[in-house]
C-alpha cells in the first residue's frame, strides 16, 4: 500500500510539471539561431545600468570593481555574435529599435545570452514599453527546485523555464510573443519602442531572491562574483516590426492569397519575385522564383504559421501565412 501511495505521489508531481520547450536543437525547442533569416532587424540603441558582481556582498570586487565590467554597452547592439555586455546582479539594460516591434502571429522578438552549455543558464526578466515610461513584464515561470541553491557553476533544466531570457545557450535566442502580456491601455503592442532586460538574482535567500509570476523564487547560478556576473546580453533580434507606409504603389500591391491556405499559395505581383518561406523557428522550407501567374505548392508543409518573404527589385515585403 505504501508503495502504491508513493507511486501515486510521484505520478502527480510529474503531471503537474509544465515541461516547457527543451534545449536548442532538440525536438520541440523554440530556440532561434542568431543567423536565422526570420530576424528582420536588431536593437540599435541601449541604456545600461550595471549591477554588483555579488549582490549578497556589495563590497566584493573583481578586476578592480564591485560592479560588473565585462563588455561594453554597444556589444548588445546588432546581430548576436557572442560578444556580450554583462549586467551584473540585478543590473538592467533598456534597448531601442529603429523601427518599433509589432505584435503579430507567433513570436515577435528574441533575446540572446552567451551560455556555454544548454544547462548553465543565467536568466533575466523581459519587459516592454511603447512610450519608454510604462513597462510591462512577460509572465514568467520557473519550476526549478528551491530547496538547494544552484551554485555558481550549477545547472538549470531549460524545460522548467518559461518566458525568461537566457533559456538557451549562446547564439540561440529565447523568443517572446507579445500576446502573452495582458492588454493594457498604457501599452500599444504594435508600437514597442523599448525592451528592458533585468538580471534575475538567482539566489533563493529571501533577502535577494527574485520571483516569477507564480511567486516562486527563481533559482539559477549564484553567486557568480566575477566582472562578468549576471545576465550576459548579446542582442535582441526583431521578428515582427511595425509596418511603414510605402509610397511605391507598384510594390505595395504585392500580396499572397489565399490565407489561410492548404495546397497552393498564389503571389499577387506584376513582376517576377523571389519567394522564401520560413517556419516559426526561422528554418527555410521553400525558396522559389515565381512569375505573376504561378503558384507555390505548399501541401507538404505542416499546419502552422509561416513567414513569407517576397523580394522584388531590391525591396522585401513580409507576410504571415497560416497553413491549414
């Protein structure tokens, strides 16, 4: 009887686990490679506020400073390259963009950290703003146990992490969908001008702990009392950005139909165009040159959301395709 009860309790625990997306390269992962063509832009501006090398011992120094000093702010701009700026414990950075981020189908942007493995994960909260004043945080979840502190070089299972930057190893971004944030009159999700990255202090000591949206202390490597302490920001890649008006009437009529589509996708254009179709993780699945009277066979694509990029005369338009 005792054995039956024990097995039941174990089964209940497993059922309660969320089992979020696994590490980069594994089936079901949402990690997006830095060189993926799904990214249409990268952050162009940054304001940086460094944190301590060890918030639990503010006087502790490394490389002559008690604040993180590794990298420079500009290392977080442009495409992710593994050249990073370290935020330090509870440090933060606010990044801006030449064109605002927009809320469309699927993920809208991704944040990159430089972890050297799939399990050494230094995490950060992500907040967005459409006015640079009012910020709204993505709802996050950490199911990592909170009974034992993850050490400075300890491991965190990514399947227990959701909506926290740093979930994936270097050169693989953690994606975020603006639809996950509750609607608010002070937030225009189609005009995101600022993204704030805030280092999670991974301590489970209540004096320093940071908590997810469910009230759980977030347990990640702590302490890391080095000049590279805290979250190491490598970049923010934009997937969906605000549409700008286009004066070129001929170009503006480029469109796709039907949408949703099941078997064939038609391109409404008077010119020959280059069509590239990517899945939600940025993998190129179809590349084809299409005349105005041709259709693209898509019947072999799995159901889901795809990005269609159409290039013509040096200009590129982007479209979201729903495949039935």
